[in-house]
């Protein structure tokens, strides 16, 4: 953070300097794709060279009918001069093109590794010179390395065009073989050129982007484009457009028909800009948000664990105190009246019914330990409240889908409203929920309209509880999300005058109030409650209950406030409602008729503007506390972290808050940011804090596996902070909550004293978080030395295996008729081809019969063996051993290279050592070629002449011997690494 500025206005946005690992990974993948294309092309070129099929004769390629080759002549062609009528040449394009491609690949991979290494320098907030190194590397990439793809594209296209001229160079002759622009290898070549072209197209895209930015900042664009109001309007339009796109992509199944993008998102856009502080740019990127968020969740988890441990110590101390008091009172029990015993039992009961919790102060500045009452079976009020909450929770769940399903054919798909005719004696069973095992519930009215102002709700009669129930649906459409985001406080004075309550000085969630106004007017319009509570109604003495879940819970709370003047006995049960419904005073006043139920770490009751701002400030502090590179921090937060290792893992990545470096550019921006926010919060619309209203039952998971919950009476101030955890969203679901409430056993409460914490957990060894950083040498410098040696050995082994100068042959030829023997022309031969000699002496005029003064030297051509050759067992074995040694060597090289990036286990080093030992053996066994017929005695298949040969090691064989020595040295080094790892572990 922030994005790296290369020069002037050119930056790496949206990536920071320590995010270039992502760019390196993408570019490395791109290079890997190019390598997949390049390797078969290189192999095809090598095979063509070894087979002699890349030679041009008199300028004609092998696909022309005029083409003639050495293999069309005799069994062995010893010299070039034997066929001096041919002008034999080799195309240099392939050599130059693939050499450039290989150099570019090697240089760019080295550039990727260097950039990757620079990302490990510094921390997210303290670059420590990282940016300067990366700036130089990026400029080198832009103005030097990127010239290679341009050259490769131009030369490749020109060569293809030149090759197709004059009938592929054959003139009037026919094509007897497929031309070079046909076949799989040509297609791969085209794919390689396309990858180079796509890479070059990045620069026109960057230039176009810069030009568009210049236009927007120029006078040709709007002058006030960067004003706060204009930014807010654009953000509002973007958010609205995004929701509309989601609606279209879902074919309106997720709602969105009522979204007009005409101010619905204005409040949220304004709050979002205020939250992010439009005036100060902190330069955060996406990776900062991810790493900081994960670390913040771990810091919060560590604080919770430490708090739980503190609460447990406090609980034990209080219990010990209570036991002491109990012993003292038991000593006095023989002389005191029974009334004192009742006092003692009351004290014991009070201890059993309490739980210690951590509660945030009203202003959110600190935390205090508070003793809370647990709901128990011995308290009739607790039992009644929990029974009602469990009973009515089913309506909060069924309003989502089951109400419409219960109507069946009674309501068409297009209809949005169901009203039961009060004048008809319709059987109750026609409108009951018996199909959902709730036969005591009967539907009287349902409205399924879902817009910005309207929300689905239903009015039912519960025969079992003698209650009329209003159930409001929660968030289930895009319109509901828009209402959720309209959380600015709205004055209730006018609404209070209309509904009959005192709303002066009180505030409410704006979006929820909009929905409740619509429901209140719809209820009045349909006169359902008027009929149900009329003097001649069977339900006139029934109580009124309003329920809802999530957004529906918030609507139920506000609607209850509006209806209560007309229905004084009204009760409301809100399940997991939003945390920003009423102001503090009004939330307290509603305890008489509103009960809110919150499950464990549910995030929705905790999401308020002040809570989010507190979370933002915590996030900034955590980001400033990171003392390692972002890459290392990323790997650390990705690894599992049990509770017992939270403290050690956090200490490894984060410095104490007191040690935050205050003079960094980032922290200076944070200070300015906070000062600006503090000033703006005094006058903003969200300066009035909103809370969860009424009595709050908090269901705490005490075992950590969702099998046992303890309900206690919570304070609204306990939800003044957002808890980041893996359950923050899952705990908001209504079906599990219904099950929990209906299966809750209050008799087990006395067994639990605090929140879940495994006191008996044994601190295991903190597992090391491994990361892969190129050339970081985590196990010393020996692996990098072994890699360099392995590179040399691999090259030597490959050249030795494929060369045509493995041994030098001195031959004595005996004619078939038994005549006198004479010396033959000495040749250098290899496993797959042999080298052709060139005559440079005085008697070279007649190729068929050379004079005594003729002298022969090695030519530049390697001739493949004719099909008349039948290699013997030693020859074939030598080929197999040479090939296997090269393959094993390259595999071992790759594994050893991994050892320069990350720590390898002892077993891995032993495997690598074994591979190099086998490669050493196979490389040495390649010398079995000296026992083949080419190096002993054999008979010419055409003339019958006997050829006696004496072979000596030539250049390629000596390279093979050198490779054998190097393979063995590498194996010894890998064994040393395995021994060192074992010693370190011991």
C-alpha cells in the first residue's frame, strides 16, 4: 500500500508494491503457457536436426519433389565432398527465433523472481526501499524486455510470409510432403505468436486508459466532477445500477422490479463516502483489506479468549468467596433461625443464575465485566418469555415461504393480496397451517407485495395461545436490501402524533419506518384488526403479538410501537433484528412489550454505523501493527489457527499496539483521517446512535459445536462491536434458531459459568507456516549451489546424449575377397547420429578415391543413421540409460530448485538424493556404448567388407563423464541436506 507510482501518473493500481506477487503469479502462469508451446517446438527442431530433415538442398525444402538427401544414396556417407553437386544449407530462422524466445523466457522468469523477492521487503505500511527497487525493475521490463515479443512477432510473421512465396520455394515442382505451415507444430507456433501479441496489446490498453483519464480531468469534462456531491451522485448511480444488473441476471427472481435508481441508495452512498472519508486517500488495496480483516478477526478472537479466561478466574474467585460465606453461615446455622437459611439458599440461587459477560460502555470507549442473569426453569417469567419466543418463532420462519404455500389454489400466482371474507362461514381448516403441523394457526390476511415501501406480511389467529399474530417477512429481495441500507436516523415526532405515542426527540431506522408506515396504513385500509377485535368477533379478547426475523424483526418492533396505543397488551418478539432501530432512551422504554432474541455471534444485530466505524479504526491499527511482509502475513492468515495458538501466531505477525511507528506516511494519513471523521461525526445524520430495543435474550453457544446454548438477559451495549468470525453470517439463519428455542433445556444452565473456552487444552507446538519465496534459501545456501551444479550437469548430459561426437572411430577395412586391409576414414559417432567428414587435403578432387595426402576434418553436419542399421543390445541400452539419466536429472533439478524457495523435509531430500544417485548410475552406464558393434567388429551389409574399429572417448563422451561426476556431487549434497534437517529436528 499504496499503489506503486512508476513514473508521473503511471501506477500499478489496483495493486500495491507488495501485491506484485499476484502479478508475478499471473505472469508466471502466462510464461508457463508459453513454455508449454515452446518446449515441443524446441524438441521438434532438435529432432529435425538430429534426423537431418532440417537441411535444404540447393535451396529446396524436404516438401519439394526436387529435393534429394544423403539418405537417398548409400549405406554410409562419409564426406560432404562425395556429393559436392548439392548445396547443403540449414535454415537459420529456427535457430535465431527460438534462441531469442528462450532468452526472453529466461530473462523474464528471472525478472519475475526478482520482483517476487522485492515484495518480501518491508511491511504493508513501511516499504523500506521496496518501491525504488520495484520501480527500476518495472522500467527495465517496459523498455527492454518488452522489445523481445515485438521482435519475435515481426520476424515470425515475415518468415511465414516469405516461406509461402513461389509455391513454398518449390517453383514449378509439386509438393510431395505437407508444407511447414501445416500440422500441429505450426499451430503451436501460431499460438505462441498470439500469446506474444496479447502481451503487447497491454500497452495500447494502458495508453487508452491514460487518455480517457486525461479527458475526464480536462476541461472537456464536467468542471465539478470531483466535487463531493458529484462523487456521491456517481456512487449512488453505480450502486443502483449494480442492483439493477443483479436483478436482470436473476431474471427478477431476486426482486428489483421496484428499483428505479432515483434516490433509493442516496443515504447509503452518502454514509459510505463518510465512512471511507472522501477527503483522505489512504491508498488501501484489496489485499490490504483481506489480510487486515483476517488479522483483525484473529485479534478479536484472542481478546475474547483472554476475556473468557479472565471471566473464569473472576468466577472462581467469586465462587470461592461464596463457599467461604457458606461455611461461615453453616457454622452459625445451629444457633440462627431458619430465615437465615432461606437467605443462604437465595444467595446460592443467585450465584447459580448468573453469568459473567464482557459489556461495552455506552459510548463504546471501553469494556467492563458485568454479571448477567441466566434464564432458568425456576423463574416463571423466564419460562413464560422463552416459551412464547419459541412458540411464535415458527411464524417468523413461515412468513418467508410457507404462508403462500398454505393458500395453495386459493390464490393465483399473479395475486399479491389475500383477504378472508369475514361475512362467509368458511371452515377454519381451509386456512389453517395443518400441512405444516401447526393446525392451531389460521390465516386471515396476507399481503405479498414487495417494493421499496411495501413488504410481505400476514395476519393470523393462533387458537392455542389465544392471540392474533402479525408476522413480517425479513430480507429476501433486492428491495429489502435497499431498505436495510437506509439506516440513517429519522425523527419520530410526526409519526408519534399520528399513532398516539410521544415521539418527540426520538429517532428510528429510516428504511424500517418507511415499511412500517405502509403496513400501518394497509392494516387500517383492510380493516382486518378492526374486524378481528370488533365487539361481535370471537377474537375480541385475544391478545395481539407482532413477530419478525431480521429486517422483519426490526419492522415488527417499529410497528409494535405504532400499534401499541391502540392495543396496550401488545407484545413483540423480534428474532435477530438489526442493531440500529431506536435511540437509546426509546429502546429502554420499549422493554415493557418488546423482546429481542440474538443468537451467539450473529452480525446483523451488531451492524450499526458507529460499530462499523469502530471496526474500521481497529482495522487501521491492526494494519499498522503488521511487522512482516504482506506475503508472509497472507500465508499466515490462510493457515488454520487453533485457539491455543492465537497469541503466538499473532505475536509472530503483529507488533504490540504501543510499538506502532507513528512517523510513517500511512499512520500520518490515519491520524488525519480520524480527526476529519471526528469533526464530521458531530454534524452528520448518524450522530444519533441507534440500538436494539426492548429486553434482549442472548443465546450463547457454550460448547463451540452448536449443541448447547445458554440464554441470558443481555444489555444492548453488549452489541456495540462487530465480531468477525466464521459464524457471523450462519448464526443469522432463522430455521436453526427456531430449533434451538424449541429444544432449549433451562435445567442445564447451572453447569455453565462462562463462555466456551477449553481450559484443559494442551499447548501443542506451534506449527510453522511455510511460504514459498524464490531464492529465499530458508535452509541455507547449499540448495542454490546444488541447483547451479544441476543445471550444468543437465546441459552436459543432454548434449552428451544427443550429440554426434560421442566416440572417435579408427577403422581397418578388410575386403570381402580377402584382399589386403586398408585404413578407413575415421568418423566421430554418437548414439543417434554421426558426424560427416570434410576433405581438406591435396587429393580431394575425386571423392570416390582419395589420395594418401587427403586430410579430413569434422564438418558442421550430423547425419542420422540409415534405416539399414540395426543397433545391437549394447547400443540400445546406452540410448536408454542416457535418456533416463537426463529425465531423472531434470526432475531432480526441479525438486532441488523448490528447496531454494521453501523448507523441505528430510524424506524429500532423501528422495532427491536417491534420484541423483540413480542418474549417476545411468549416466555411467551410457559408456556401455563402447561395447557395441560400432566400436568392435562388424560387416558392411552392402559390400560384405569386415570393419575392425578402435573407439576412443570424444567430446560428447567426456561431457557425459563430467555429468556423471556432477550428478554424484549433487547426490552427496542432497544427502548432506537430509542429515542437516534430521540434526535440526533432533
